[in-house]
């Protein structure tokens, strides 16, 4: 493993997939070696150039997202708190620099991983792809939440009738955002990611099922789907 990490330091983008196969396959379960690699990843990130540091931070963020929460005394987030603090600060700095929406969202999730924020450290990617798949809390129909800069809506597909039913999203008002949603919105605006900031308002807003009309919280249905 030390040799692989040395190769990763020399060529992060070229070795990323191979490294993650050994440390955090599929980015959803981390081996013990993955957690043990966090101090070395912090060293590599500290020495990395701006154009390559993102690969290192994303690798470490994926590993951290697999850790038990801070309430667990043996959590790697606690055991490796010093290197994780370094990784968190480097990620915070990188987010304030110009980057595209995809990298920004991935880094934002990494930041939340280093802070021990559960669920949303893995569920923000729909802000970049523009779509979440959820189900209605009342009738159970599958729906797609589409979050776009020009139009945001909830839709269902009736394949038998070849119809698409839509209902508009109701973005949360800025003054209604509190806690993490408020922080994500404010952060995206401050970093020049206005489109993502608008997406945060939609993600933490409300929608109505196009089939039965049930009103629901978009974020609550996203979390419910992730926890299945």
C-alpha cells in the first residue's frame, strides 16, 4: 500500500481508480487500510498542486463518508481527527477557488464527510446532475425531482399511457432556510455557484405528487430513499 500511495502522489488522476479499489471500493465501504491511509492522504493533499489536490481530497472524502459518526468513540473521524482537520481545511480552501459544478458538489460532500455530517455527504450529487428519484409518501408512485436553472419540477412517467405528469417545485424561501440548508445556500453563493445555490432552495423546498396531489418535503423524500 505505501508504494501505491507514492504512485498516487505522483499521478493522482491516473492512479485514483486503482487506489480506491484497494481502500474504498465502489466508494461506499472503506477497508481498515482506507482509514489508516488518511494521514498519508493529508500529507499528499498538503503537498499537491491546485490542479491535482481535488483528486486527493475526493479520495479521502469517500473514505471519511464510510466512517461511523462522531458519537462513536472509536470512529475514524475521532481517531484520525488531526489529519482529517487538515483535509477539511484544504477542502474548504479549494471550494472557494474557481471550479466547475461537478467538482464543487463532490468537494462539498467531502467537506461534510470530514465534519461527520451523515447522509448529505452523499446526497448532494443531484444538485449537479439535476435529478433525484424519489417516491410519493402517500401513493408510493415513483417520481423524479428535476432541478434546473430555468425550470424545476416533479414528474412521473405513465408508460402505459405514454404520458408525463408534472407539478412545479416550490423552492424554499431564503429566509426559511435554517441549519445545514442555510449553510449550503450561503456557501454556494459566496463561492460564486449561483446555480447550485438555487438548487439548494429547490432541494429543501416542497413539491406535490403529480398523481395524487400529496404535498411533501423534497429533502425528506431524498433522505427516505437513501435510507432504504
